């Protein structure tokens, strides 16, 4: 290869390089526009991220409150179950006491009837054997 061909090759390569650089300069406006679009998109994504973080924190607080309420409700359920158990025991005791009262009332009524019968028997001979007493002065 001769000197002239080498120089021509270098000159062609240099021209193509200059032409490529020139193309980048006109493309610079498009690049700047693309950068602005990307910056806008990044800003929007950052705002969305902040909003999502705020919502997440709010939901965490709500979850904490809901868990506390669930714990309180569990305790109230246990208390109600204990109260129901106590109520059932009291009802059972009431039924026992009522049957005892009814039994004693029945025994008392029988006792009263027996006493009335005995009094009736005791008074009957006394009234039949007692004759009218006549006074001696007549």
C-alpha cells in the first residue's frame, strides 16, 4: 500500500468521524428533550413512591389498631364465656334450691294437715263427752 492510499484511508476515516460527531450535535436537542422527559418521569415515580410509603405507614397503623381491638375482643369473649359459665352454675343452683324449697313446702303443708287432723281428733272427744253442766242453784 502506498503512502497516498494510507493518507486517503486516514482522511476517509477522519471525515466519517467528523460527520458522526456532527450528527451527534444535531441529535443533542433530541437528547436534551429525552433527558427532560426522563427527569419528569423520575420525579413522578418519586412522588408515587412517597405516596405509597405514606399509605403503607397508614395501613400499618390501622393494622396495629385492628390487632389491639382483636386482642381486646378476645379478652371480652373470655370474660363473657366466664360470665355465661357462672350464670349457668347459678341457674343450676337456683333449680336445686327451688326444688328444695318446694320439697320443704310440701312437707310443711303435710305437717299442717296432720296437726289440723290431730286437733280435730282431740277436739271431737272433748265436745262429745262434755255434757251441758247444770248449775246446782237451779
